[in-house]
């Protein structure tokens, strides 16, 4: 009787033994994917005067001169002269600051204009002033006349059936905008011309 049971027990025990000593299957490890590395982005510095203002390891002296704009706190224009004392480098230009009247808590936007480009801006504004009265109430939904400087100062005149309006904005990234009456464009041009006169004497 014992002899007949032994082979049967051996047959049953063998699969159990193999199961106990079998190597566990490896868990599937996810293949590592490449991680996105943040690449530092250099700030955009398109104007010569702003490039000098952000230069490191040099002594800078910056003089600001008042320009009368009469537009209130939302627009400020300053003529400026920047000098690198040891480098004997001297640049002239304009700083335009715009504040958003709809968002007083937002920081004001700033654009810098080199003196050479300031002449083009004054001439461009004169051209826009000549074009503005020519707009007629025809089938056009709207018309825009724009002038944008290298440093991100933008002047846009929008004509529509509602009437014309002038918009000013500063900054290349996340610009800050305000608006003025079209009738004030002559005052704005006078401010640019006044800045040119101030800078020519410095």
C-alpha cells in the first residue's frame, strides 16, 4: 500500500516544489523618458541705450530731462543721456512710460528709443496725422495706422464708425497700453520734437 502511494505523492509534490523555487517574474520598469530641461531665455535688448543701461561692471551716469506732455499720469516722456564714465561712451534717447488706467495695480510699461529712431518716430507721427482725416465712413469695418519702434513703443490710430482713437503701448513682452484723443496727436508730436531739441543741446 505504501509502495503504491509513493509515486503518486512524488508526482504531486514535484510541481509544488518547482513553484516554490521558481524565480519571480520581473516587474516591468517604465523606460525613462527624457526630461524637459528649462533653457534660460536671454532678455530682448534691441536698443543701444537700453543695452548700455543693462551693461554690467561699468559705472553709468544717467541724466533725465523733463518733457512736457500734459497727458496726466498715464503717459510720461523723459529725454535722457546715458554715459559710461570709464568707457567714454555717451548715448542719447527717450524713455516712454505708460500706465494702464484700467489696472492701477499693474506695473507701468517702459520703452526706450534711441535718438536716431526718435527722428523717424516724429516723422511717422506726422504722416499718421495726415492720413487720419482721409478716412471716410464707407464699407470698411475699421482701419488702423501704426508705427512701432525697435524698443516696443507702439502708436496705433484706429478708425471705425464709432470714431477715431489713438492707442499707445510700451514693452515688447506683455505690453502696457493706454489711449489718448486723436486731437492730442499734435501735442504728442510736439513732445517728441521738444525732446529732440533738448537732446541736441546736450
